[in-house]
C-alpha cells in the first residue's frame, strides 16, 4: 500500500505559478504510476497529468498541455506538478493518485486505488 499527501496549493493571480507536491509513504514508490486529477465545484473529477514509474513517459490533458509539467523524484518518494500561466478555470481541488498498474485509459479516474486528500488551488482573475 501507499499513502499520498498533497501540498503546495493556494491562491494565485491569473498568469501566476504554483508547484504541487505529492509525497508518498513506503519504500516501493518507484513501482507506482502516478496521476494528477482535479475537481472543480459542481463538476466531475478530471484527468490532468500522468507520469510513468521511471518518469520517462508523461501525459497531459489538452487543457493544461504546455502550461503544466509533471515530474518525479523517486529517491524522495515525491511527484510534482509545476503549474504555470494559471487561469481562473484551473481553480479546483487537485488530487494525486497512484497505482501499480492503472486500469482503463490514461484519463480514467477509476483506474487508481490510492488517492491523496487533495489540495485547493484558486486562481483569481
């Protein structure tokens, strides 16, 4: 099992940047695929980005491509989401998720067994 804790959220003006962190417990974190998802008020949780076990392969939602970067440091059991050029529509609770072998497609919310508690990101216009 793995436990995940997100941090780094906050209030930022449009055009600003934030870096989210997802810290994991356990000694086998490098075996897990990790994804970032977000959920805005009144909306369903949606895929943001995903990173492979080694960090060599990444995927992004079209809405964040070119602005967000996912990365990981397995030695620190941490995955990051660098968010630049933030827009008000990026406002949401951001969650990281992990799984040894995620089910479904890259964007599948239901493919992950382990989730963090989320961190709020608010972008003001």
